[in-house]
C-alpha cells in the first residue's frame, strides 16, 4: 500500500484531481482541508488530495516511483506541492 498527498491552493482544483483519479481507477482518492502551519486564521488553508493505492506492494519499486513522479508533476502543474509520505 502507498499513500500520497498532493496539496493545491484551490478546493475546486483538488476536487477535479480526485474526480480524474477515481475515473482512472485509483482505489481511494479524497479531498482534505490542509491548514497552513503556524496560521491562526481558520480560513487560511490549502486543499489536499490524499491518494491511497492498495495495489502497490513494493514501495521502492518502479510503480511507486512512477506514482511519485506523476503526483509531483500534477502538484507542480497546479501551483501546489507533493508529499510522498503523508
């Protein structure tokens, strides 16, 4: 099993990413609200896409590496960031 977190600034973007990943057949993808570290403002948040892929057995193998590369590029494309170990 592998977990990935893609963080983007807009909720609509996160929801679109989740919809695309579910359409592609990922076993679990959902939107999470990501509060900004050190910010007391409840409105200050980014949006996370948590992807859990249960079919990945070897986290050091080529499939996992490909997922990390893909999710990192997806985050960058949407002015966000990627956490391979959420």
